[in-house]
C-alpha cells in the first residue's frame, strides 16, 4: 500500500493528495501534526531526514520534495 504522510493544513500536502486523487493512485493517509513538531521526532526523521511533509512512499520509492514528488 502507498503511504502519504501529510498535514491537513499544509498546501503542499494538499497538492500531492489532489494529484493522487486525480490520477486514481490509492494511498493511506498518515496525518503528521507539524504544530506539535511530530515531523521533527526521530520516528518521522527516519522517513524524511528533512523533517517536512509531504512524503509519498510508493514502494520501494520514497519521495520527499514536493517538486520531485509531483513529477514522479
Ligand atoms: N521544500 C519542501 C517544502 C515542504 C514544506 O514546506 N512543508 C511544510 C508544510 S507545507 C512543513 O513540513 N513545515 C514544517 C516544518 O518545516 O517544520 C518541499 O519541496 O517538499
């Protein structure tokens, strides 16, 4: 299953979510609370060392930067 880590208030997360919906790419959404800095905790930094959302995992690929992610 593809996984999209994002935040519901993040415009960058919305762009990726919208793209997945338009292309009918199935994914599970994982909400990351950037207000409590969940994105800066070791568990999330193992997913994205930059500590930012969105992150899209389409195994075996993990896309971290929004431009790369939308292009992929
Ligand atoms: N340069 C990043 C921008 C991503 C970004 O700005 N994410 C914001 C939310 S829209 C974020 O994670 N902010 C929390 C933080 O930086 O701690 C990219 O291209 O993906």
